[in-house]
C-alpha cells in the first residue's frame, strides 16, 4: 500500500498553495430519534492530515455522528460535507473515500480472511491484483498473513479487529473512521495501531477516532472534541483542554465537563452504594 | 413458586417502537380507522402471545413440581431447573414474536393443525383400528422427530444463557433436565396441534373411551420417545465428534433423514412392487418390535377387546421411551456443559482452510463465470453466495434436502418408463423430470437473504455501490451455476440413460429453462442482497402460495415444451429462446434500481420520502425489510 501518494482524489484537499479545504465540514447538524434529540446542532470543521478524537459519554451522539458522516444514516438536518461531497446528496462518493472500522462489528464468520478482503476489495472495485498485494502487505504487518485462509469464526477478537482495520485501509481512503479500534488488541498490536494512526496522519490521511479510552485519545489525537447531549462542550488540543480544565489528565477534563465539579465525589458515593449493597 | 411472577416484563429483545411502523404506509387521512384496527389487531396478537407464554410457563412449572422427587433423586436442583426454564421459556416465546410482532409460534401451531388435518384425512379411509393407530402414531412420531431435530440444536446450545450457566455452579443434570423440559414444552405444543385433528377424526370413527385413552397416552409416549431419541443422537454426536464437526454431523443427519423420509414415500412403494400401504403395515410382523408405532396399534387392538396376543409389544410401548430417557440422562450426566460450551465457543483448527486448497471446490466453473461476470461487484455477489451457501448451516439445512428431493422425484418419474417401456409420445415426455430441478427455486431465493451473520451487511451499506442490482445478478448466477443447473444435469444424465441420445435436445431445453427460470425467480420472489438479513429461526421455509406459483410456471413450461416438440426441429428454437431469455433476465437483474433491491440503498438524505415510496411499491417479500428499515431509522414522524 502506497502511503506516500498525494492524499486526495478530491477537490481542494491538501493543496500546497491555498489553505486546504476541510475534509469534513459539519454545519448545524441535528438529528432526533422519535422524541429524543440526539444531535443538537453540531458545527465542526476538520482539516486533512489530523488525528481527531471524538469523545463523549454513552448516548452523547458519537455513533450517530459517525453514522451520518459515513452515509449510513439519513433524515438529519444541517449540512454535512465529507471529502468535498455532500453526504445527503452523494453518499456513494463519500463512501468511496472513507474507511470505516465499526465498534463490535459483526463479520461473516464463515468466510476466510482472504475471501472477506476479496469481497471488500470488489465492492470498492479495486483491481484483484492490487487488492491482493495490499491485503498481503497489511496482513503481514499485522502478523496475520499465515492465517489468511482461516475462517473468521476461528479468529480471536484482536485478530478480527486487525482484519477490520485491513479492510478499512484496503482502498487507501483519505479519511478513516475508527470506532474503538484498539478494542481487543493486545499490547503489541495496540501499540502498532497507534503508530500506524500517526503514520497515516503524517502522510496526509485524516483519522476520525472515537473512543472511551482517554489515555489513548490523549496520546494519539491532534485535536479532541468532547460532546455531551448532542452538543460540543469542548474542542481543542489535549494541551488546551487540560489547561482549560486545570485538571491534568483528559479523564479528569472529561469528568469535569460531563459530570460537573462533583464528579470525583459522585463516583465515591456510587462505589460506596455498590459495596454497601454487598454487605 | 411459579414462573409467571412478572408477565408484564418487556423483553429486552423487543424494540419499544415495534409495531408503530405502519403509519407512513397508510399515508392519508382516511387511514385513521385502519390504524385503529391495526392497533386492535396488535393488542389481540399480544394477548394471544401472552396467553401462550403463560400456558407454557404453567405447563413447565407443573412438570417441574411433578418431577421434583425424581430430580432430587438424580441430585438435580429443582429450583435451579425452574430458574433456567423460566428465563428460557420467556425469552423463547418473546423471541418468537419477532420484530414485526407476528407471532410465528402461533403460525407454527396453525401449520401443525393443517398437517394433522391432512394426515387425519388421509387416514380416514383406513377401517382397521390397529392399522389406523399405527399409521397415526407413525405420522406423529415423524412430525415430532423433525420438529425436535430442528428445535434441539438451537434450544440445547443457546447462546443467551449458556455462558452464564457454564460459569455458575450448576450440575450437568440440572441443566440437562431444564433443557429437556423446555424442549418438551416447546415441541409438545406443536405436537398437540398436530395430534388434535387426528384425535378428532379418530373419535368420530371410534367414539370410545379406549380410543381417547390409548391415543392420548401413545401420543405422549411418541413425543417423549422422539425427544429422547433425538437427544441421544445429538449428545452422542457431541461425545464422538469435536464440537464444530458435531454441528456438521447433525446437519447431515437432518438432511439425510429428510431425504430418507420423502425418498421412501416416493420410491418405497415402487421398489416394494406397488403394494398398498395397508398391506405393508400388516405384513411387517418381524420388524414390529423395532417400530414403536406398532406398540400403540397393538394397545388399541387390545383396548377394543382384542386378544392379548403379544404382551411384549404392549410392554415395549412404555419400556422404549423409558430406556431412551435413561440413556439420554446417562450420556448427559457428565461433561455436558463443558462440551456444549466448547461447541458454542468453536474451535480454530477445524475451521481453517489449508492454503492452496481453497480454490479446489467449484474452481472448474471459474472460466465460465469469468465469461458471464466481468463486473467486480457482480463477482462479489457471486462469490458471496457461492461461499456462504456452502457454509451457512441454516441455509444448507433448509435448501439441500430440496435438491435431493428434486432428484428423487425425477428418478421416481423415470421409473414409469423403466417399468412400462419406452415413451409412446416422444423424447419430450421423458425430459419432463429435468424441469423438477426448478420446483424449489423460491426456497433458495428466500433463504439466501438470511444469515446467522446477517448483521454483517454493514459492509455493503458502507461500500460505494451504485448498482446493487449487480450483487443480486451475481447471486442469481451463483444459484443457477452452483445448484439448480447442476441438479438438472444430474437428472438429465438419468433421462439420457433411459431414453438414449435422441432425447438430448429435449434435455438441453430443460436445462436452459432452469437457467432462465432461476434468474426469473430471483427477480420475482423479491431480490435482496445475499445473506444480508439476520437469520430468524421463525422464518418459514417458504410459503405454499409461492410453491404453487412455481408449479404453475413449471407446468406451463412443460406444456410449451410438449407442444413445441410436436413440430420437428422446433425444440432447437425453444433452446435458443430460453438462452436469450436468460440473457435478458440477467440484464434486467443487473439494472435493477436500488429501491427494487433494498430500501437501505437510497441516498441517505432522501431516506424518508424514498422509504415511503418503497413501501408503496414494495412486494410481499420486501415488506419485512421495509419495516425493519423504518425501525432502524426511527426518526420518521
């Protein structure tokens, strides 16, 4: 896989002379499920070549945002452009330019890794030879090449995660959506993926990284957005956020922003409640 | 303690929005009344389902109470049995309601009533009580064995509670007894529905207490025997084979039994020299000890005042189910949970494919496939179907027997010519069985939508596919090339063997028809992406209406063939015609619009309007998909 090629097959991205157009542009994004407003007006612009951390408590609207950006969910209000294409108007153009690693993805257990990657490659209309070359290269990096003819049902959670990441990288997309990509990975593999994310960003790819793992977000992401109840409550680099919160770690900043000043005391109360119920 | 402590508990598997999806379908103002009617219907359905659930829970509760002393004797824990059973039965019955709230368990019961009524009608002409009872119990035993074979694997190895139970201090026998009672309750309700019409028919013929008693007890014993025998088979296989292999062995046993049953019905009388069934039943004296339905027949004969000639048979009626039960308990008493846990967990080594071997199966088709399919997306659809149709257990179980049945019917047809000499008409009459390969095509198309991993369809959703029809076309080619055309060719070989080389043109016409008709069926039955819907056990094999329609298409094609064959040489024209039609149909599939394939392919910004439009034009096969799409995207007003 050639990561040194110019980034985008898309207009306006990563041009040297003028400031690059944002690879993701979200304006007044709103979405509701029946009576619940999940996204309450998100505004966001994302430059190419950054690792972008998108974090928030459960139910904050992270997955909904990702589903909208990847063209999986419609019926939203507002303007959403990905790689220069309006998601509502031309979702296929968007899908051609993104890679997606969902959290807890279901895979066709009866296919082998090779068959699964062939399927993904063909759905993206990659020439067979290129698909094979890339698949072998990426799998070799993940030390999975020897398992290429194993059925997915025989793989561990970490191996599946590597297969998913391989599938997302196969067509060399300029924008990658990673939802808890380190889930199930052992220490070595997690380190590899973190380095890979950095390397991809250095080569101009943009990473949209959703996670609950604050340590990783803190170390990997160039820019972090925290959302709660469908609204952005913080946006900046880790240094900016920790400075603003004056609480050191991102976990503390997150707790402060999502649970308020009494977060630590609140946790203690709840722990006491649980332990007390065991007595 | 009873199970129905909190019948109002909503199942975690049910969506709070379920059933509220029909608003947009109705559209305009006049729909209020129909919405109200729908609400009433939904409420009735829910009440029926609740009643069924409560009945099952009560029945299970009574069984546990009755069996408590025996359970304690076996060192099984009755309260744990009750807890496992309560959770399982609630979950099972609520799952049966499904996402669309159509309680398919009630439909299963209705199907059982129909099947029982059919058997009762067929048996009504049999005047001899013992023969009637033997055949009735035989039919019930077969129904039960098939029902149990289908129910046991998913009830015994149930992911929902297996992990919890395996990690809790639960003895093997406690778990086993809970599962057996669950199976008996679930299967018992279906057997009851099948037995009821036969019971009524028998009561009309012999309105006596002995009949009622013998039939009821014999039905109970038949049911227990079927359940225990199936459990012995399953547990035995689990002991002998590694977990992953065990699933395959069970699958082949299920397929084999289906083929054996229908094959013996179709070919048995021919092979036995066309004796009638009654004579066969009466003459099989030597084998009686080994055929349980005879026990019931003997009991009925004695109950009606006949001489007690064979006490061994009478004793066997009780002994055999008892021994089967003890046998199942003995096999299950040690290591059951660990084996089931392993079967659930899977094993890596058994599922690996040796590098270099993967192309072996079906590789000879590749040059042909490359000629037909050039587009990568279409090839993806073909490969997806080809690979998963060989590996998906549910698909294989539901479709493979039909292939064997087509061949059996074909062979049965050819017997006429073997026995009665060469055809008097012409070769076209002999080529008719080639068309039999098409009979079950809709089953393949319907089942090809479902997969145990149907939720993996997200990978299609996230891919930039502008022509989803290509995927459907690939599936159609796969279905034709991997299944139906080969089966028609197998039958064709038999036809040529009987009729000689002069029937070859007729045979070719039949094969060409199969190719065209397969693609036609894919288009008409309601195309969808291959293996892209989560498999639900309650999805029926097919619907009878569709099979009837297929029969009409098949019959028409045969009629056309016979007429055309009267004109010398015209059969070649028919061959070309079917070839052209197959080509056109493939073109049609490739160019299907997204909404004809699957509503979720719409550009997302237009979802609302597009879905409503899709609902308006949806075909019967697509409706559930539309419902689910709406549920998936519940922002609809």
